[in-house]
C-alpha cells in the first residue's frame, strides 16, 4: 500500500496537477455539476439534483478537445459518458462512443 510510512503529499499532488494543466479542466467539470445542482430539484436533500443522481455531466465538446461549459453539457449515464475510444496514454481519440459506433 502506498504512503504507509509517510503522509500523502496532497500539496505536491495539487501542484503537479496544475503543472500538467489538469486543474482548469477539473474546475470546469465542477462548475458544470454545480450549475445543474443549482437549477435542479433536490427532493431528498443530499445536495445533488435528482436528475443528476447516479449520472455524469457530459460536455458536448470534450474538454480535452478544447470544449467548455459554454459549448453545452448534458446528463448521461456513466457507461455512455466514459465509453470513448482512448489512446495508450489515455487521451481521447474519438468523441463517438463504442455503443454509437455499433449502431451504424
């Protein structure tokens, strides 16, 4: 198990995230989730909009491809939102999901 003899370096991890350029995308995703939670109804009072329970906020144009919240977001199941073809480094290759490709 990692970090058994020393505390986890959260500060260092945060600095590395900013250096890699991941911080701004994470903040963009967070703003999209908060916008849905702010406008949606929350019947059970857990802080999440009922329409978002168990689902993902998907960007119409992927953030890694230059998209932003202003391009639009939609609520999708996790399976549909995370089923895009990726390269060996984990970068997004195609914005057409595997399920959509099989339909054609």
